C-alpha cells in the first residue's frame, strides 16, 4: 500500500542529510567541512480512519494528521443498539 494521503495527495519527500565538522567562521572557528551526504525521506503522518463520506457511506481512508486536526471529515462513530427492556 502506498504512503499517499487519499485527500491531500501528500506523499514522501526526498532530501539529503548533510553532516558537517568544525566550528563556523562566524562563531570564531576556521570554517566547516562537509564530511558526509546521505539521502533520506520525510514520510507523511498517515492515519487510517473510518469516515462518513458525502453519500452517507462508511469507508476507511488513509489521511494525513493535518487533515484530521483541521476537522475536514465526519468520523464514523459506532453506536450500540438501545436496550428497550421488555
């Protein structure tokens, strides 16, 4: 299953991690050297939630936490049947 948000389309981003050695010139050193560059990925914070969509159907979607915090969905809440007694 891919790591893509079903609504925003947010997906992993690729970048580089740069490791430096030494003290910066502005801090009184003689400068920094780059000692290593490695690739890395930033993954979106995806969560599986059950929502009620526009048509009133309940479905499970993978969405990023930012959309959940913003309240863009109506979450499905499972209700227990009422006990009417006799």
